[in-house]
């Protein structure tokens, strides 16, 4: 049995997100939903987003900072955090329905 009392819910976590980041995330999520509804392959959508993100990072910060961001992202995948957050989000969406 796991202790979920110390684990913030998706709603609690969303309250910690700065307003500008939340707004950007909503716009991107809307664009992703649109592209998927248009039957674009998920890998193509994700690759375009990643390429665009890397381009923006390259225009605004140094290589070492970009590598730290990418290392952090890779560590989140390795630890299972990325998939766990998607499972939590999908569970919250299913509760809304």
C-alpha cells in the first residue's frame, strides 16, 4: 500500500504552475489536440514540438543550460515520472466524465 497523502493531486500541482506557463501549456495542448484530430501521427506531432522547442531554447539560452533541461527531461522519463503524471492526468480526466 502506498501513502498518497504526501502526493499532490493533479489539481494541486496545477496551482503551483505560473500563469504564463499554464496559458502556454493550454495553447500547445489545444494545438496538439487539433493536429491529432486531423489524423497527424503522434510521432510527427511530438517531433515537430520537440524540434520547435529546441530551436526556441537555442535562440534564448546557452548550450549548457539546454543540456541541463534535456538531462532533467531524460531523468523524468527514466524514473517513470513522465508516465506517472500522464496516468494521474488521465485518471483525473476520467473522473470528470
